[in-house]
């Protein structure tokens, strides 16, 4: 069908979490006409996930602390982070935090930031810690975007990029039941991670992984896709609420038979104490046995968690802040029984970008969780938000500079196949179940191969039929993107025959020094390939 061009802009930004908002603002500050779109509401995605108690971020304590943070990121990333990306990242964190403050965004500071709970996950020392207050950020940034005349397009799904000679000319979107084109001189993908590929996920529903697929489809490489963070979250009550890892040391956990799931685990209390220092699963530390116990417990609806009395008798500030939030928003106290399981949380890998947020496709930039390279196999706590701030601003500046020089226009008609697939929701449900069963905490060759076979069969059944329904087209294209992206992830996990950081292979439980190389995933002639860089 012929797609009509209904809007034009200099810079089009897809994704309205902290990274996309920063990109849009920076591009507008640089004199460009900007459209900011979001599959859900503006201020969405993992940045504003309602199942967590705050938007915390860390920064170097001072200039002298920058190199220590760089080296710590490289060490924690197990050799999988790009040092140029890390240095570009760290050198701009403090300035980005100060910029946010200069706009008037309120930050929560710790009353006693010397407490050990304020040491970030996987870090070895305290950093400068800030908590961005959701309401303040929304109010301040909304007003500023209005002042900059940024056009907002909430509930607008990007279905495809319009490229000519591997150069972006526009995007095809679905909004209000209609497909149409938006002409732009440059585009920024800030669409978030790929938690939507999993049944158990600590993400909003608009975090689906289509941004990674679209980039790959149009010539970009993906990196570190095997490194996905898995965290404990509530099964009940208040499903998809993040469990505060700092409370592990105060817990007792039982299965469906009321058996202590740690009863056969030597040194369980010391392992729980170590597990309390970080949120996402890692294969690097002995406390991985705690995660294995949760995964292997005879607990159909999650393990039951009870807090010991000494938690309330001397509750640290970091934990107290969590329980204050939990009571205000979920009406739960430490005395309430909860059931937890492991959930997919955040991606450490994604679109490969340069230190200035450029991709391999001209006019296409990316930032935030949709990208990879600046973290590695494990990620230090508080750097996800910092990543969105820093690279959001870099992507906005780079996209604005490119757009200002571009003279290209959409001077040709846009034809797009408005087609649908059958059994879309059934296939997506099965995909999420397969990914949850196959590549959460514990992975094996046999399970990964079986998952790839399922995806190949699902792709083989993709029989496209014409439709005039834009919602059907967008939904079907989204499923097709998710199937292909999932295949790329699985291929990377199969290729990495070792355990490294967040990637654990039960059949290869140790790290292999010969595999300290990053894996690239790309699409070539419609086929997904994975190879060592």
C-alpha cells in the first residue's frame, strides 16, 4: 500500500524513557525541529517502571575517581566492555547529572551515604549517589519540552525505518489505527531493552525489543546480546515488583512443602550476605548458589519469603526507603508474606554505537538500553540511568548535527506491505514461555537448540496475507521482529560456551580465557548470524 507522509521533522526520536527524552531535548536545544514518540505514554519504559522504588544513578565522586570507575566497569564487565565507550561514558556522567539539576529536577540524597548499602551493585566503593524523583522529573522535563516546542507522539509505534542506500530518510509509524510516514533527516532509537521477549519480566509492556531488530535489519550490528540481567521479583502479591536485594541477608525462604530452600546449602548465611550486595544474577560470585536455589525450589508460584525480626529492629536507610515506598505504593509491610521468582530485567547488550552514539547506518543514532558496549557481562548498579542521561545527550547532539547538514528529502513514494500473520498472540505467548524456560538464569546447549528450533518453525509458518488493518500489521511486524531478535540472542548464547558474568551455561560452568571476545549479531540477506568480533 502507498503510505502517506503526514509529518516532517529534522530529528525523530523513538522512545520516551530518560534516554529518549534527553536525546529529544538536546536535539531541540541545538536548533532542530524534533518529534518524540513512544509506544506507550511519554515518560515510559524501564526508566519510569512502576514496579521499582526510584530512579537511582551513580557518578564519580570527583575527577580523580573517574579512572577508578572506568577500571571497575571494565573489571566487572569481564572484558566485554569497550574501553573507548566506557571512558566516553564515565567522563560525561557528572556533567549530565549537573545538567539535569540545572533544569530544576529534584534529586534525593542519602542522609548517611557511608552505609554499605549505598555501595553500588558489583562495585567496591561508594560513589556519588543521586535518586531522581519521578514526579519532579516528569513535571520539569514536560515543561521544558513544551518550551522547546518538541512535538510529542505518545502511543505511536515505530513499525519500520525508511532507508535509502543505508541512510535514514524517515520512519513508518502506527498511530490511532493508521499507518503513515514521518519524514526526518535523522532518527534516534531509544526504545529500551528486550524484556518483552520473556514471560517473567520486570519491564513495562512497551519494552519489546523491536528497536534492536530494526537497527539490525537496516545494517547495524548488535553486541553483547547474551548478557541479560536476571533479578528477583514478586510473583505475589503485586506481581512484577522488584525485590530489594539488600534484604537477602534478613530472609528465610521456603518452598511449597514449607521446606527451607537453603537447608542443604553450606554457609547459607554468608552466601545470603554476599547476595545482598547486588541485584542481578552473576556467575562470577559464590552467592550464585542462592539464585540456583530459588530457580530449583519446588515452588510452583514462587518461593515464600519471610523477613527476620532483626530487619525491623535496626533497618538500614537504603532498605527503609524501599519499605516506605512499598507501603505507600503497594500497601505492603515487612510482615507480609511475599513470593518471589527470577525475572528478566535489563539488557547489557544492544545496538553497537560509537562514543558519539552513531550506528553503522547513516542518519541513525541510538542511546539507552537499546545499545551495548559500555557495560559488559555485568553492570554496576546505578549506571543504567546514567547511561540514558549521557548517551541520550550524545545521541541528540549527534543527530542534530547530522540533520543540520543533511539536504536529503523523501522525494519518492513510500510503498509498504500492509500484511498480517495468523495466531500472533498465541505465538508471542509461546515465544515468551520458551525464552523464560530457556535463557533465564540457567542455560544449556540442548535447551538453546530447542528454542532456536521453535523459532525457526514459527518463522517458517509465517504466512503473510494482505490487510487494511494497521493494528494487525503493526502487531504482526512486532512479532516477526521479536522472533528474529530472540533467535539472535539464542545464537549468541549458544556461541558463548562458557559462563561469564550474567551469562551462565550449566554445561560450561567456568569462564574460558580464550573466549574473552565480544559476540556480534547481525542480519545478512535476511539470515541472523552470530560471530566473535
